[in-house]
């Protein structure tokens, strides 16, 4: 079930909110568990046993590890079994056709795995309530698309949460903002990417990758906004997942801003566990290669995702070796141009999964970005589309920067009365426009459902 579907907006969400707030506080985690399982079953009921098994086994692994504290060798053996189960399950399903991949398995498996590892490290205590742990894993606001929420982020809130009108209103505003980003911006950008992806002109190549970059950003960051907003309504503080990544001044900076919770997971549980940067440059570079190869494969067991991970690993190694210092001393415009060009190439590799273009088409596409193999410089149809979509392109560009938020905060500070009106009118308008789009359009993809 998509957040951007009429079934979710007008049936599931109101019912789940009513169930949650009608029940006494001691029953609210149970209502979250039930709502999460129903939400998941609605989208893919045949995969529900996989999630239930993951909940039961990881709950048991954590309790066993809790009892084995002080017995390091035995605890290490249990951890090895837990890691093998979680990673093995993920690998098994990633090797299956995309249509057989359980929705959101990458996200909830990583959450369960981080919980078990943290119990082993004794940084958190095992939760003795199966209902509370099940609610954490199946929490539907972030179940199928993240952000990846570590157990330590919400452990206290699973026990006791704060609710209030102001917090709920803030959460609903965030949800409406995310909904409009996904529906009004990402969906339209996705349709434009499909239009330009197979054209062979020079400017076609840049317009196509621009629209794909905007689709995947507003698609995923919009879902993260909706998740964070719903989390606030239910009393949870989920971590931020994006920080204006297209304003990055290097690729290192980009990966501090894009899908922050995934980057943090791999840094904490893979890169640092391998030794991080503590054992010399060569070992550091090796650790980066392993971490980014696994990051690529997390998205899918196909060549394009592996190449995508290794591509960014190579750039990060070069930046760490010498290029980072040179970039830091360059003018800001050059820094951002450098970052955006490399990000664009990365997105072409990422998109070459065969759904629209394959590896060979992706390679030819990258060459066209440098003027190689182009059929023409700029077709008349390209100029027409550029002119027709000029306002939309400007909105996409501005929307990917901090400028709208700065204007919003400026109005809040300088004209509080006008802000009070806008604070209600803008989310309401965003919601109504999004619903109108959903009603009138059958095009409503979500790229990260496949992960």
C-alpha cells in the first residue's frame, strides 16, 4: 500500500489513527503492531510470514544474547547465527526475480540486525516484550521505505511517548509536504525521465538524468518526510534522512546528506567493524571498497548496483587520498559542478537495471553526457519540452535547495500572523492538489519499493 494512494489516505490512515488514540496507552503498541501487520499484508500478504519469522527469531536472538552477557564466546556464536540468518534471508530474496522480493525487506532486516548487534555490544538491553519489539519492526510509517530507525533511536519512546495537538499538527504538515513532493514533483519528473531516457541528443541526455535525479530525490525524500511526519503523530522522533544532497560540495559531502540512515548503518556496522581508517591508508581503502560494494548490493543483486557502489567507492577513495583537499580550496561553483556531474553519472549507472535502460544503454548514455555518440546537439522537440516545462524545472531546482525552508522561517519570524494562515493553508493546498493528481493520474510509481 502506497502512502500516496487513496486507500491509505482515506481508509487505512484514519482507521489506524482512531484505533491508536481510542485505546488506553498500555494497548497502543499492540495497535501499532496490528496496524503494521495489516498495512504490510494489504500490500503483500504472501510475504507476511517472512516478516513474522524475522520478528520472532530476532526477538529470541536478543533475549539469548542478553542472558549470555559475560560469556563472550557463546554470545559471539549466537550473534554469528543471527547475522547469518538475517543476511542469508536478504541474499536469498535478492537473488529471486524482483516480483518475488518482499516489500521493504532490506529496511526491516537492517533494523532487526542493528538491534541484535547492539544487544550483543551491550549498548542496548533486549526488549522482553514481543509486542513492543514487533511494533518496532512493523512500524508502518517507515516499514517499507525507511528511514532506517535503529532500536536505540526509539527504545525510550516504545516505553513512553509524548502526544499533543501541536506535535500531531507538525507531523501532519510534514506528511503533507512529503506527499506533495512525491506526487506532484517526483511522479511528474519520473514521466519526463521516461520521455528522455532513450533519446540520443546531447541536451536530451542532460535533461533525462536531471529528471531522474529529481524523481529519485523527491520520491525518496518525500516518503521519508511522510514517515517522519506520521512518526510525530504517533509520538516517535525518527532520524532525518536527507539534507539537501544536491547542494553538496563533494561526493564525500553528498553521502553525508543522501539516505543518511543507510550511510550511518554501513559506517557503523560494516566500515568501522572492519577497522575504519585506524589501520593505515591501504586498509582504509579496502574497507571503503567492501562497504560500498555491499551498499550497492543492498539495493539489488545485479551488476548495475554493484558497479554503482564501486563507482562511488573509487571516488571516495580518490577524494580521501588527495582530491578532497584540492576540491575544498576550489570556488564553490566548481565544487558543486564537480559533485553534480559525478552524481549524474552515478544515477545513470543506478538506473541501468533493465527496467528502462540496461547496462549497455547506460554506458552509451554516460558517453552522451560528454558529447560522444550523440545524434544531435538539441532537437526542436527538446527545446519545446524545455520551454513547456521551464516553470516545473525551476520548481524542482528550488525545491532541492534550502531556499523554500528559509523563506518559510523568514515569514514565521517577521510576520507571525501571515505565517499562522500559511501554516494551515499551504499543507491543506498541498494535500488537496496531491489528491487531485492521484485521482486523475494512473502514474504513481515508487522507486524504493523494490529495495
